[in-house]
């Protein structure tokens, strides 16, 4: 299977779910190439950007689990190949 390269943007508005987010990211560590997280204290949110490389199933599993958390918004953009 060939992998898809892309970026995933995550906005966390409910800081109580941060441990759950970190657990999910850890479970998908083989799909994540790079990660940058910024706590935006003035707006009381956290913003995480990921560079991902994996199958559509792998990336879909990651984004689906994150998006199911209350107060977490997720968007992704992937290469077509």
C-alpha cells in the first residue's frame, strides 16, 4: 500500500480532553511525521498541526477518533496519490 502525505489541523476548545488527544496521537505515532502544538492562552484553546504519511485508513482512523472528542475540531488535506 502506498501512503498519502498530508497535513492535519486540530483545534482543541475543551482543555479537559487534552490527555485523550495525546493518547490518540501516541497510538498513531507511526503515521505522524511531525507535530507542532501551540497553546493559545488568550483564546483558551490549543492548536496542533500534524504532518502525516499513511494510508487513507490510517489517517481516517486518526482524524475520526480526534473528531469524536467533544470540543475538538479536525480538518485534513491529503495528496491525491
